[in-house]
């Protein structure tokens, strides 16, 4: 389905986009932890940058001493000194 339909449908019904299946959900706790849901895979991993592929975008986490605490089919947690989290189309 077209992306416009998703945007207008969720706005019309008053439904937050994060309840749509497959949309990435990112929860940042302070500067030390990032919890992610709905990631398809790890694109690249370095101690100062981790790139992830989600269904609709790529997610980039930058910082220092980054590590992946766990990675499952449904979610993952990254910890370290988080500098920034960004989404790229």
C-alpha cells in the first residue's frame, strides 16, 4: 500500500504510527542505552557507529564504546556512550 495511505489513515483514525506493524520503534534511555524494535538486520558495526536496517529506513547510532547487548528477531539493545541516533531513508 502507498505510504500516503498509511499517513492519512493513521491521522484520520487517530492511531499513532508506532502501532503499525513493521515500523521501527526506538527508545533512548539517557546517553547510555538505545532499545530498538523491528530491525531487520545489522548493516555495519564499529565501536563508534552501528548501522541497522529497518523495514522503512536505516538507523544509525553513533557514540563511543558502542556494543550490542543483545539482538533477537524482535528487538535489540545497544549500550555505550550514545552521541546520536538518526534515521536515513
